[in-house]
């Protein structure tokens, strides 16, 4: 962002908001590649769920679409196109919904964990992840660790989605630039410029009114 542009804020503690949104799209692109590798290799070690056979590949299937929506959002961020960024942001909220759905489905399966290894259902409907923790007596620990991991994963992705949504609001409000006159007569910096963006007020151009035209632009002849 140019030095004379309005300060749009920051995210991730100290990263400029625009750059932070770009890093978020890169994160989702990398995550999509990881989902594709898991889907092709049938490897569930790097995904948060996998105990319910009905939703074992749901996160992977949805996450792969990040290869489309993440670059789309990245182009929208650097071209200041809020409609493109909003599409990526909606994809983020879809991922959050899928994350909650898979967690709820897995917790239903984990309720059957105790005694699953010795049950008839384990023979009729094989479930390797559930059988592994049930045979070792780790059901309670697995439920606790899974819940903690889900909470961290959900909070991080929710924060990323809110950061992108915040940037959309600021892009739609328009990006203004300061008119600076350098230092004051006494050698101190000018302190009368408002450097903090207020989304309730927006940008000045919103209150200017319609753009004026010359008669020649409208096809009129005098």
C-alpha cells in the first residue's frame, strides 16, 4: 500500500490488512493441495476428522476447491475487486460449516467407541480409525483431543474469515489518499491528518454526489 494511502488497519497482530488477506489465500491454497494429496492417497492422518465413514472425505472434497477460490480471492485483493473477494469469503464460511458438520458426525461415532473393538458392529461395519482407539482404550482421550483440536481449527478459520470480511467492507468504502504538505513551519510533523479509518463514516467520496460531465461527453452540442 502506498505510504500516502489511508491506513486500513492490520491483522495477525502486526501484518497490514491487505497483505494479511493475501497470506490467508495462500494458506487456503496450500491447504487445498494437502487435501488433494490426502484424497488421492486415502490418507486421513492430516485431517481433523475421519471417525465417521459417512463424512470421512467431506472436508477433503470441499477443501480441494480452494485451488479455485483462493487464487480468485488473491486476484480480487490485489485488484481491489470486492465481488471477487466476497466469493472467496463465502467459500471460507462454507469450510466452517463443513468443519462443524464433520465434528458433530465424528462425535456421534465416538460415542460408540467404548467397547467397539469387541462388538459385532466392528465386524459388520469395519471402521479402522475407531477400532484403533477402541482396542487401545483411548476413547476418552481421543474425544478430548479431538474437541480441543476442533476448537483451535475452528477459531483460526473463523478469524481468517472475519479478517477477509473486514477487508471487503473497507474496499467497498473506497481507498482514499492523503494530501500532505510536509512538515510544519517549526520543523514538526503535521498532525492534523486523520490517519485512522472509521467504517461508520466511510470515505469522503461517498458524500460528494454524482460525477459531473461535460456536454460533449453526453453527446450534446451547444
